[in-house]
C-alpha cells in the first residue's frame, strides 16, 4: 500500500521506512531491488518468500549490519545508511533482534543472557535484576533463570532470546525465522509471544517461509520474490 | 554505584571470565613478557651498576701533577697557587716528597721493603687537584689538563683518564647492546601478545557479535580485552621481577670475582623500589600495547 511512497507522504507513526532500497553483494546480482515499505507503531508484519528472496538481507539492513547499495532506510527517524560509528550501537539499543539459531551466550546463565541487553545500556544492576526477572516471568522461564542455555530445550532457548530482545522495551522487533528450528507446538508458543509484543505497541517484523504460520495469524504480509516486493497484503479482519 | 563504575565492573568480570577461558594462551603471553623483561632487566642491572661505578669515579676524580725535582718549598707553593687558578679547580693540595714517601709506606699496596735499601727518596712532590663537581666530565678534565700542561715546573700529569674512557666506552657498548636486544625482544613479545589477544578475540567472535547485536559500543566490546592484556603484562612483569631477584641472589655471590673485575669495589645493587615498579609497569605497558595492536582493526563484525 505504501510501496513507492515518498518521504513527504509517509505516515507520521511509521517507525521503519524504506525508500527504493536496493542491495547488491556482488556486481550484477541484486539481493534486494527497489524495496519501499513502512512499518507503523504496534504493527505486526510477516515477511515471506522463498529461501534466497532477500528476507534476511532486508532485516540486516534495518539494524545496520549491512549498508544499502541504493535508497534510504529510516529506522526510528535515523537514516541507517548515514549513521556514524557510534550511531549504530545507539540505534540497536532501541531495536530487538531474534534469530533462528537463538545466538545465546553459552557461558552465561539464562538470567545473564537476558541481562546483557541492559548491561550494554548501563542500567543499574539492582534495577536490571528486577526487570530481567519480570521479563523471564513473562516468557515463563523464571524457574530456569540459573540454568545455562545448553540445559534448555530449543523452545526455551528461543524464549530466552526473545526475553533478551524485549527486556529493554524496544520500539522495533525484528525476528528472522524465529521458529525455523522449532517443533510446531513450540512455534505457536513463540509466535503468540511475539504477537503479544506488537499488541503492546512495538513494531514487529517476522521473516518466515512457513505459509501455515502466515495464514494462521492473518496479519499484514509482505512477500518478497527475487529481491522484489511481490505483494504487500493488509491484515485479514478476522483476527481474534 | 555509578553507571561508570558498573561498566568497569562488567568489563573486569568479562576480562576475568575471558582469562579463565583462555588460561593457557594467557599464560604463554605472560611468560613471554616475563622472559623479555628478565633479559632486558638483567642488562638494565648491569648498566645501572656500571653507571654507579662511573659516578663513584667522578666523585673522587683527582689529577696528580708531579713536580720537577729540586724545587724548594717556596717554588712548590708558588706552583700550588698557580694550579689553583686553572679552570674548574676546587682545591689543590701540595704533597711534598717526604709526605709522598710517608703515604706510600702506609698504603696498603706498598711493598715497603722495596724502598728500604734506597738512600734517596725516589718519589716526587705533587699537587693533588680536585675538580668542582660540574667539571667532573671528560671535557672538564681535558680543559684542566691543557691548563696544567702549560705550567712549567709540572713534569707529569697522572689521572685515570684513559681507564675512564675505556670504561665509558664499554658501558656505552653494553648500553647499546641492551637497547638493541631490548628493542628486538620487546617487538617479539608484542607480536606474541598481539597473537594471543587475536586468538582470544577469535575464540569469542560469536560473543562479540551478540554484544554488538544488542547495541554494545566499541569501548564495551574492547575494554575486557585491554584488561586481559594488562593483567597478562602485569603478571609477566611481576614474574620477571621475581626471577631477576632470585637470579641476583644466586649469581652475585657465585660470580663475585667477575663482578669485582667489572665494578671494582662498588657493591652491586638490585633495582630500588622505583626500578622494580618500572619492570612491572613495563610488563603492563607491553600487555596493553599488544592487545591494543590486536584490536586496532576492530573486532570482526
Ligand atoms: N553476505 C552475502 N554475500 C553475498 N551474497 C549474499 C550474502 N547474503 C545474502 N546473499 C545473497 O542475497 C540473496 C538474498 O539472501 P537472503 O537475504 O539471505 O535471503 P532469505 O533470507 O530470504 O533466504 C541470496 O541470493 C543470497 O545468496
Ligand atoms: Mg534468511
């Protein structure tokens, strides 16, 4: 709906805006080609498409892990392509990221893994401890807080990763195939958790190639194909 | 607790767990630094002690001006007065023929028997000339010698000049060698520390990546590695100091003979507190520099 939108026409509550973004890793081939889209506060959007369509690339551009070859990316009002060296960490403190492979610190407990997000921003230890505890309770892992990641199931590990992403109350949550390694029951558990985040006002992007997941939730769907946006479908009005 | 302090605490905690995780490579780095500092420190001790001997020599630097024979007391006194005018002279003492003989007889090294059979006193009268402290150098001595040589009535000059020059040359050779060896060793140990920190960074690249994903800045990521380098360096420096002290305790009594050749009657001395501190600080600096060099490219993103 906002494809090709210009800055002037942008919605005021858009937290993420891409204008004609292209990304090429090698000359002559485009991982992303002329992608424009917006994501508003509290919006939950699936990013779908076959493997190699550019979903991961799009997410990496949004948290400053890659620079666009063309176009502009605005996240939380910052032009990601023009951030200084210190600007990217500052931006990432306001974005939560979740990956298929959890990316937990193996030598730290569940509690310490979640606390990392707060340590980086310098939250006082006492305050951090209570926020970590509250967050672990929200994902149902408060009883596991002294365990190490290897003692946890995949679903539990992903809940820890989500807790880490959310504990500093990010304005944007980016989840790249968050349920890719999980059984179907756990997938629902994790997706419900993520959907809940959007209902609290965070803009959420979930990349997945799992169609059943997309149809189950009936949210907005941006479908990528060969680096292009093939479809940007609004949410079905049937959601609970 | 202030935010700044809690960041320091976190960096220390991360450094401690990093050191625990890579105990073997950290130990290698510390020992490398220790070996470097033991060698540099041993040369340092030699130089310091040789310098002390030179200083000591400067303190009792005296020129003996031997007078021609057959001068009466007035003429000797006149020469003494003239010598006092020479540049850089602190004091001039006249030693008459009789006093010279007396001193010789009482001196430890004399073989008084040698003189017993002699009718005449073979020793000349002399002027013992002391220099003002600021002239107790090669140049100051040369100026004085020049002035004294121009005085008729002075037959010969005696001073430890040549010996001092030789010793000073030996000292500057030792110093040069120490500097060269030190530079080579320091570069080598820096490379090794850099290597171990690189390994540590590599071993923890996933941890670094995760920290950066949640918004850790460069300082937050890098500080633990700098602390690890610092700890390795201080451990190496302390170890080196201990080894040097042990070697000193063992070697000084065993090598007393050679040391006397080198230092004469100057007692050898170990580093004082400041010198010891420099060894440990030198280790700390090596460790920090080594890890800084490893981090210059920045942690891999
Ligand atoms: N670091 C990279 N270097 C080169 N090519 C890459 C890199 N990352 C992704 N690509 C290419 O970009 C395209 C999009 O990949 P990706 O964004 O990972 O897709 P998806 O996440 O949808 O599977 C693919 O053709 C992939 O081969
Ligand atoms: Mg992908």
